[in-house]
C-alpha cells in the first residue's frame, strides 16, 4: 500500500488492515460512469507496479464534490 501511495500522488489516502484496503482519491469526469470506471480500474492497473495483493474491488462510493467537501469540513473521512 505504501508503494502505491508513493507511485501515485493522486491518492488522498490509503489504508489497509491486512485482508482489505481502502483507497480515497479525487477525480473529475463528464459523468458518474466515467469516474466510477476509473475507480474500478485503479487497483488492477497498479497491482503489479505496486506489488498489491490479488484482491478484487468489492465496494465503491462516488460522491459529488460538495458532499466530499462537507464531510471533510466536519472532520469525517474525505
């Protein structure tokens, strides 16, 4: 996870529990499908270069910019 974070500065946060991981990042696209498609590919596209485990994506949360900003301003995870 550390290697992924170092290689890809676009990540806001990376955390891992040993059998799962959470990656948060900001991206902007024409529509939700574009952004979700990119997010779904991040793990697989960087698996080899960052020596990531062979895990599959099991969840995805896409937020509007205003929702993300409001969470950050009240101290929640970005």
